[in-house]
């Protein structure tokens, strides 16, 4: 999942980003509202963690502008304003959740997990494909009871493919949802990570659950 963190307190923003990257999310950061609007205009994110008290353009304006053209991207508002009226205003403007400062990073991760899963499925936090499972809470993939040793990018690719089982996912879509804005879309890095992931899955499952449909993309299927 690709996440944009918009927070003007740089230490907090960087701490949030570091925590989420440790959970194998792809994270971009910005520190003011205008930069957030510029990024949202050209990049695709699954979720935005949005502070309300931002320089240049305030967070509520960012939220309202986003919702004029995008009703799909999840938005989790962060704010020191804990009054009910403030929460209602944020939710009415289009936020999907509201977290009052100060907060624990584990709670933020749990809320993000709930929002991103809600977009794709209402099932449990464990995604399955045959004997392959992915626990969205621990961010660990397993075959049976045996955990797989995956890199962060391999984890992100596997999660996205499992969330979209049965349909082709293009390389461009993987760039949008698994890589941050620094990736070069012409880079061979994506193919390298996918090749490494498929090799590990073949070793654990004795078959490859990822199919490459020429001209369409990669499809995760239960081949058992």
C-alpha cells in the first residue's frame, strides 16, 4: 500500500513514515498543504494521513479539494483538535477516520490497516491464497505455519496481489501502489523484485501462484 503522510511537524512526520516503512508500506512525506495538493494532483495513493494544522494551505482545504475529484482514496485525519465538533467537521468534509494527537504509532498502524483492508475486503486481517497466507497485522506471509523471509518490497507486492486476487495487476499499477515517488518507471527494479518473490513462493509452495498475462499484468491465483 502506498501512503502519503502530510504533517508539518517534521520529527513526527518522519517518525510516522519510518514506522510505516518498517511495516513494508511505501510512504511519501510532505510538510505543507500546497505540497500535498501538488502531489495528490500527479500521484496515486491508497491512503493519506493528513494533519489539519498545515502551513500555506490548511488540511481541511486539502481534504475538500481532494474530495472534489477523488472519493476513493482513504483519508485519516490527524489533529490536536479533539472536540466533537471538529471531528464531525472533518468526517463531513470527507475524512474516513479521525485520530486525535497525541497518539500511539501502533494505534495509527491499526487504523491504517482497517481502512486499507476495508477498501478491498470485509474479511479478516489474514489474506489467503491456497496454503499461502498474509497477516496484515504482523505483515508476515506464511505457507502453513512456516513464515517466509521477504524484503519490504516483496511484502508490498505480495500484499497488493493478494488483495487483488484473480485480476491482472499491471507493472504501472504496482508502481503506483507499492513504490514511492522516487522510483523510475523505466527501471528494471520492479521485475527484479517480482522475480525474487516468485522464486521464494515456488520454493515454499512447489508452484508459482503468480501468473504473467502478456499485455495485461500479474495475476495471483490459487494453483493448488
